[in-house]
């Protein structure tokens, strides 16, 4: 047994799955999906195959030839990080080793990838909603698989849902139609769901993904969805509420321009469509780069097109992350460092250099803080790190994003932008649809840029801890001005109204993040009195301010903190607010507040966010 990935039971001696066909019956009342999956392996195989599962019931594994049961077993107790190992025993008695088989399975309500929302938790309050978040290692809680990005799969899917709902996926939509009895081997479904498949209250939404993707990019959402056309290859989807759809269409009107800029920089857009799905507020991330159908938090809709930066990031993943993928999470910087670099190049082309530098400056501050946060665990300040026995959700940080960005920016400065642009294009063309590691990248870099290791300490950058001395803080007039205003605040001067008149969210975010971490309560109150930051519609600003208020123990704002923690589930906001409440000494009142708010808000968070908040509370309470 040779493991491929510290987060998967997949065995490198097993053939990888190349294709999977799924028939999924969505049972909303029990928050369960019953499924039949047909797997095709890269080559015929006899013996034991290892798959990943989490919180799944495996009913049967069946032969592709006569549907006879094949032996399988599940590990007796689940690994807290990897879940439960499914071992399938493929026979070789007839000299005809199989290269395919069926698995009949059901999810459970505790599937970590799925959030099931009951009608009151949705915008329209009328229908239920379910959506996925599979990164990093949650696809295994929807269907059994070799849940490692090293094993790329194509898939087809029949989603059987109530007819008043519709579905989207990270795949081509083939069609919506009445279900057909027995299609997709749905006659194998357990517990009577085989006969319910073709009930007249149901509809089938059919999808095809014929480009090989890592399993973490498997995605769907089912609910009462509407959409608006915003470009020749872009529709924005959301719950069918006109105000939400209109606001989203306005916010993302510039998407086609960004795709064109991306194509100029990185080569042709490979995924045909670039649709966007705005999810309910519980979505745990800013965005998720699911191919063909990016998932977004509604908090990016700010009414001033600034949400476009999150879209720029998810779009950039179309090249870096989705086309070229990290082989496992220990090389996550290959996904996120490249994408942060690519995002800023797109922002620079579309919104100008000042905006891109503000974005870099906020990232620089974030990187310094993350490195400080990991001072007792420096392993996770390395670009390439050891994640054996480590849950990727609990060590998620800005390091792979911002240190990865800094590394690539350092190479750009060394060889010049034109040469670096050519390098990136060639890198993408060379490794598209492959999953690679840091060593492959470095080998390619050294081959393309001979002697680079003499100018840049590549080992220090990829294997060293902390921030290398040749990392670089950005410079621009606007950036410098904001930092000097933040410095003046330390001397007691608040910015004048004329100085902040044209500030948008990013300017405020940068300003607030560069203030001392702890202020006098009177200073926090004065800031809010002048600029109403606690009521900002921009969550980046609001959360940066509330974090400052908590750290300064300015309790006037705790009701706003509670409200914020209850209305959004984006981990970018939950992490700093909960952490500010529970970290450090003398926080008894804050800890009680954090515990109570979490117990009341828990059900509104996606399971991944629930786990992350639990681990923050467990560490400090
Ligand atoms: Zn990303």
C-alpha cells in the first residue's frame, strides 16, 4: 500500500477512476441522497481497491456483468480526518478482471459537503435548498470515490429532484425532463426509492462533465433557482427572487471583460461557460471555483462592482487550480498562490493598478498576521508543508495565497513581466488537466529560466518558514497615504472627511487593518460616530471594525457582533470574530457570548464552518 495523498485512503497501486456516472435521488424530508454510481477504472484490476467515504451507507457493490454482489468492507471506526475506508474486492476468477463496477449508497444528514436548508433559511422562504462544498476533502461524503486531486474524473449525473425545484452543477446542463423508470440503473436504488424515481412529482436534471476534474470540484445546488444573462457565456443564478437576481446581474455585469483579459494573459478559456451561482448567506467561502458554475457568497454583492475581485479570483482558477491542480493539499499554494497572482493581474487590467495594489497590500498585511498566528506551528508558514494527520480545514490560512503570490511576484521581478507572462502561458499549456506537485513546478521553472536558483533561493521560498527577506510590500500613492493615515491615528488624529470622501470598502479595510490591534473604547466609538463603520453594508469593513471593537473590549458593539455572526456563514468573517472573542486572557464575558451565539447560530452554518468554529472554541475555552 502506497498512499497517494495524506488525506485519502487511495492507493497508488490501484487504477484511478477515470469516469463516474451518478443517479441521485434527493429526499429533502430526510436530508438524504440515495445514489447509484457506476465507476470506470483506468485499467482492469483484480484485488482490493481503496475508496474514501464519510458518513455514507454502502448498500451494495455490484458486478458490471451480471449485477451480482461483490464483497466489500468498511473500516471499523472512521478516521477523524479521512473518514471511513471502503475496500472493494474485485474478483479475477474468469481471467476477466473488471475495469468497472456499481456502488449503491446513501448519504446521511451529517454529510460534511452538504448543507440542507429548510424553507425559513432561504431568501424566498418557500422551498428547501441544498448545496455542496467539496474542497478540500468532502466529496467523499456525497459519493464514494478516490477523493484526491491526484485522481481526475469525468462524470455524468442524473439528479432526481422535486419538480418545483431545479438544479445546477459544475458541468454541462444536458436537459431537464420527466424521469424514466429504471434509467441510470436507478432500479438499484434502496428502500423503495427505485419506484419513487419516476413519480410524476419529480423531474430529472441531467449533466455531463467531460473534462477530467479533481473530485473537490464536483458541485451542485438544488432549489427554486432563477437566472439572468450577463454576458455571452455567463448567466448569474440565485434563488428566484427578483431583487437578488437584479443586484447580482448588476454587480457582475463586467464578467465578460474579465474573461477576455484572462484569456489574453493565460490562454483560451477552456470550460465553455462561466456561470455564477449566488448562494444563501451560509455559504462558507467567498467563492468556490467550481468549473462552469462558480459558487459565490451573497456578501460579495456590495452594489459597487467591487465583488468583481472575488469573481476575478474564481475566474483565475479556470487556469490555475482547475486546469493545473495541486496533487494534494500539501501543495495547495500551486492552486492559490498562482490564482492570487492571476486574480491581481486581471484586476489590474480591468480596474487599474491602484486597485490591484490595494488588493496586494491587504494581502501583505494578512500574510504577516497569519505568520504571527502560526508562530507555534511554523510548518504551516511553509509553501510546501507536511499535512500527515492534519485536517486541511483547520490549517486553512492566507499563507498559500499570499506567500505563494509573493513567490511568483518575486520571480516576475527577477525575469521581467514579459518573460514571466510567457513563462505562465507555457506552464499552463504544458500541465493543463494534470495534477502536479511543487517539485514538478520547480523543475519546469529551472528548465525554462536557467540559473534562476542562483538569483532566488527557491528552497527557502518553498520549504522555509516565515516570510523570505526578498518578499515585497507593494507601493502606490494611495496605499502609502492610507498607511500614513493609519499611523497618524496612533498619534491621535482621525482622518478628515475630505480625506476619506472617495474611499470604498478596500480603502477602509486596509486602514482598519493597519490600526493598532487594541484601541481605547473611546477611540472605537469616535471612529464609528464619524464613519458608521459598524453599519457598513460591506462585510469586509464591518468585520474589520467589529474585530477591532472586540479586541478593544468596546462592548457597545457586541449586539452587532452577534447579529453579524447570525446572518452570515462565510468563514472569512466567522474566524476573526470568534477568535477575537475567545483568544487571550480576561475574556470571560466574551467567551460566554461566543458559546451562546454559536449554539444559536450553528444550524445556519455549513458543516465545514461548524467544524472550524468548533475547533476555535475548543482551543480557547
Ligand atoms: Zn482560490
